[in-house]
């Protein structure tokens, strides 16, 4: 009997998407019907993290999930210098290839940085709404875990990336889940398998983590988006998150007192994995609003 990850991949397909003049193999799924809704995943996971939310929101939307370059079942070019600007190019190209004139974005963690870049661009399509889940929206309020900070050091980063076992992965990731909704080890093992799929560069996780200094270096481009864009924004926030929880929520409230911010008192860094039904309901409530 196929496990959930195998079924997830079996119901999608890998397609070629041109990114900066280079054709890239990108895994994607398209389910449901209705207005287009893109679910953008975080680090260190893949589109599979939306498995609990996707079928619920697909009742009212055409839902597109995909793996960013270097993640999941998408291409993992060895020795590649990953950038979320490139991931935004990929997302934009994928939307164009599907022929959508307007989309809604739901963006979590790493995906939220990509969504922020898209909001800062002049685009050939319209973004009707963007729903953010826990992410380091403000660089000075973001608190990456020790293993993430260490992974940014050139030598230590390579050593940590090459020695990342499933047990270490599960232990590290479990620390950002709430006590009320702990990480299931079996589910975590599937996410680890997705991370290591395709015999990737042994330095992969260290290379992907370069998004942290890259985001900080471009904060003047991204942070004004959350108060200045004309696109309606919503924020669904796990308040037990030690990485980007209460500090980010408070900063958002101070800069945008009227922000549509939903605080989940019993959820950690991954509300869509911890309480997918509640998150799906709140997404659908917001995609049903008229801007």
C-alpha cells in the first residue's frame, strides 16, 4: 500500500518551467475547481506540507501546489546558488504557463518571502489576495534556531548539512511545533524523505538556508510591502512559534493596527500542519471576501 507521500507525488506531475532562460523540472499538482489559489510551502519541507489543507480549499478553488527549486520532487541542481528571487521567477513563470489572469496566494515561511517579492513586482497577472502564515516578515524580529544559524557558517554549514540524519531532522523540526499539536514522527519521516529525494547535493540544506541573510539584505524592499501594497493581506499566526511567532505578530500590529491578523494561541510555527481544518476554514473565509 502506497504511503501518503507516494500518493501525493502520484497525483501530480513534473513539468518543465523556464527560469531565467534555463528549463527546470518542477513538481506540481492542480486540484479542485474555481478561482486559482496557490499554496507556497516553507523550509525545509515541500508542497507535501499542504496535504491536510489542499483537499479542503479545493472544494472552492483550483488549487496549485508545487515544490520550489531544490525542494521535494523538483529539480535539485548540484552546487546551485539558491535565491528566493529565482523562486519568485519560477512562481511567476508557473502562473503564466497555466494561463491565470488573477490568483490568490497562501504563503508560509520561505514561501512568504517569495510572495513578498511578487507583491513588490509589476506583474502580468493580478494578485487578488495574499494570506500569510508564520514567517520572518521582519528581519530584526525573526529568531532562527541555533542549527539554522550554525548552518550559515561556511564550514559548519557544510558539515551539518552532510550529517543531517532523519533522527536529527525530526528532533530539530519538532521543537517549533506546539505542545498541543506535536509533530507526528511518521509524518516527519515522509518530509525528510522528500527533502533527500533525488540524491541531492550533500550541502543542500546549507545552500537553501542562504535565504536568511538574503532576506535581511533586502528588507527595505520587502518589509514596506506589508503596509504599502494595495493587495488585501491576511495573516494566520501560530503564537507558540519560537521562531516567528509573537514578536512578528506584535511588530505587524504596531506597524499596521488594522491588519487582518488571526492569532492561534495553541499553534506553533506550522499551523497548517498542526490544525489544517482551522487554517483551511480561515483561508476560505478570506478568499470569499470582496476586496
